[in-house]
C-alpha cells in the first residue's frame, strides 16, 4: 500500500507540525509515516511543549527559529506561528501542499479541539488553502501511549484522505483509540462530541517559598455517550475521523435573532451584500498566490 502511495504523493510537499514540541515522540512517529508516503517532508514545530496554545499567535514577543538541519526547524512560538512561518518564510519558494499536525500525546476529542494547538495548526493551514489533518493518539491521562496503533492505522487513514476531493477551508481531526492495533474495529466518520462541564479546573498549591500557585487540572467526565460522536467512536475502539471547519456561527440562533431584531428601528440600511447572509465557507486557495 505504501509503495503505491509513495509514487502518488511524491509530487506533494508535506509539512509536519505539533504542539508537544519538535523532540516529542509523536512527531517522530508521524515523520516515519509521512516519509513512507512522500520524499519531500519538512518539520517546523515548537521548541518546547505548547499544549493548550489553541490558535494563539506570538504578537508581543519575537518569534525565533533555530534550524536543526535542512528540513527541521525549532520555533520559539506557537503551533500557529509554525504554520505561518513555514508557509510565508521557511518554505515560501514552494509552499506545503499538505499539513499533518501531531501525533498528539493524548486525545483531541469534543471540546479539546477548542484548546488544542494540534487542531489549531491544522485549522490555520486550512485557512491558507492547504489540505490539513490533525492526528492524536488517545490514552488515559498518565497512561501508556500506544504508538503502535497510530503507526499501524495512520497510513490507512491518510492514503484515502490525501487522495479524495477536499472541502475548501476544512480540516480533518483524527483520533486513534487506546487499544492494540489488532483490536481496532475500523474507521468511523464522526461529529464533535461534548463532555460534561468541568473538564479543566484550577488546582491550588503552595511552592517552596510559601507563595500560592495554580495548575490547570484535567479531569474528564464524559457522561452518556452519544452515537456518531468522536467520543463514542474511540470508546468503541474505532478510529474517529471528524471533518471540521473554523466557522463558529450558530446558524439556527442567528436566524432566530434576525427575527427578534427585525424592524427594531434605526437608519434604513442598504440590502445586505450576498456574503453577509451566505452560510457557505470562504473559498480561498493560497496556492494560487504569486510565490
């Protein structure tokens, strides 16, 4: 399977990013997988762990880059910084055509996606018109990570994904279940689930100089599982594959608010331009710009 994929993807240029840091095990595993699919693979990743960075940018401090070798760059910045640096500077002569983010040390399910630097890097790539996939290996907090599961199933996920028709502005969020490779029951396309409130809470402590501090404690409470969600898929030992987009508009709520405020007075407005009422995702392809 990989021999066919390698022949097909050798015209592509793959960028690898993560939020666990450039020396993390997950991105090393992902690089092994990517190199089995394509010869042109680059790594631009934070120089240290940036979990929970979400889609933040480094705006108040300089972003420094350390080149480790021809195609490996350690960035003093966020995962989003890494994608922007790769696209506009480090790989500007020929931008990446595919971005793979991960493999994250732990799940990115349900509301995790809103905090995840792994998902944010894929989202930033999607906004630039680049096909992007975020990948995470599920595990119990503090438990053993089954990299053999990610390694065995990533190719089966990526080969068709990187060959299918893609929806502009979207990315795919992949979670591998916490089970041995031979016990994975398949691949399921899912929707984003929702855990019970309170997954992240401050835990107080006192340091050696008697000064108070707080750690953000993770304590997941999944609650009842809803069919077809990412949470239900990994609980059932399936690989979860969730297509996602950055549009956060609550469309049904917007329509209700439109009715509520219709005729509320004020200056007569001109007719809304088509884009103001459209629910279609922005169609933008950065690859069409002049290099």
